[in-house]
């Protein structure tokens, strides 16, 4: 009887049970290159002025033919999202420039 009591006590207290070692957490991917903030219209309006503010670029990422050519924010350039990789030469050389991307809005 004492053996069964000791066995039950060992099971309840976890003696003799092996636990799986904790695996190391996978390192998190660097996302610092991704967008930092989603801004509202008031923020964009400060930069959608003539003449274009220095070190700021407004980028319309909607389709050029179907949307941009019909009208966009003055001073904005067209870099459609489908062509972004081919048009990175249009981006400012200064990596500290403020880039404001926009498109046709939520769909």
C-alpha cells in the first residue's frame, strides 16, 4: 500500500516525469525597412503643396494608366505597386527622405 501511495505522490508532484526542453525562440525578422505609420489625410495635406517640400516624396502606387493619369495629388509621382521593383531609380537617393505612399484607398 505504501508503494502505491508513494507512486501516486511521485506522479502528483511530477517526480519521474520528463518535460520537453524549451526550444529557443526563433529570431524575429527585421521589419525596420517596412512602413512605419499609416497616416491620415491631415498628415498628407501638409506635404501636398506647391512648391514641393524638400526631402519629401509623394508616391501614387495606383495603376498609372487607369488611375494616376486621370488625376492625382499635385507633385506626386507614379510608381505603381506592380512596377515598383523596376522603378526604384525614381526614389530619392537620400535614405532619410520622407516617402508617403498612397493609392486609390480601401477597396
